[in-house]
C-alpha cells in the first residue's frame, strides 16, 4: 500500500478490508496480512468499508459507491452521486445508506445499486449514517442532526446544534449520541429529537469522533486536545 490508509479497517470472516489514499480497496488475510485482492477506484478511498452478505460496500472521492465481491474483489455494481464520498456506508435490511458532499443522504438497493431515495441537507454530509428501528440518523455540516424514515427518506425530525456535525451518531436505548464542531456532545431522544443533555468540551474544540456506548457509559474523543471523554448515563 503506497499511501496511508484513510479510515478504519473492517474485519469480517477472517479478512481485513480497508481503503487507501492510493485509490485502492484492499482485502488482507487477518492472520498473516497477506494481500488477497485489491480494487482500484477512480480517486482516494476515504471511507471505512461495510461488509454484508458477502459484499463489500465502500465510497470514494471519485463520487462513486462501490459494491465488491468480498471473496474476489470483483465489482458487482457502482452508483455515481454528485459529490465526493467521505461518509462511511451503513447497511441494514438490504439497503446501503451513505452521505455525500453533494449535501445529500442516499439509500441504495444493496443487491443492485439502484436508487431508492435521497434526502437533501443544507451542506456537506461527511457523517456516517446510523440505522436503528427503521430510522436513519446522520449529521450534516449545515449544523443539524437528521432522523429520516429508513424506507422512504421522509424527514422525521432535525436538531440544530451549535456547529457542523461531522461526527457519526451512535444510537443506544432510544438515545442518539453525537458530537459537533461547536465543542459539544449531545444526547437526543431518538424518537423526537428533543435534547436530553449536552456537555461542552470546549468552544474551540471540534468533536468529530464517533461516540461508542457500552455498559452505561458514552465514550467520545477529540483530536484537537487529544482527550478521550467518558460520560456516565443517568441511572447507571
């Protein structure tokens, strides 16, 4: 791999899948690191792959979403958006969800790549979608967090934060957790978008990390102050 990888690798069935800024997607033996295959896109591959049902889904800054055979790397289909892709795809119930720099969120048929719906936000969508209970949660650099019907793309609610939302939401126990470039971490009611609480890390701190939730604790980091934060949830 001539250039460094851009996002987190994905591991499935003993294989590591990772994108690179040398325009390639790589499949590596997880035990030995031996290259199994590579696929060359038209530009850098900045997104973390998603793997489901023997297919690798990944986006590229060449504006395409790719579906690759997980065993061979052969391209099954590609779908061209109108902007580069820095959002990592999410796959749920036979649908691929991904955000684009053309300000939109896309839902594609996972088997064929056909467009099911798209939803236009007010600015770039770098945030990676989270799907839970038939709802797609995603942030936009228009400062909002959106909840969309996973089947139709209809807007269920939006919440205006104090800064661009590049963080990818995490959903747990009916709550959406997300960071903003305004220096805050938010907990939002997943059904209504109502703010349950927020915590200010710092006004000059971009919270672009994706939160993780485990055992009643929310973990989120900030690259600017090199700090990991942990928040105990109410009742835990």
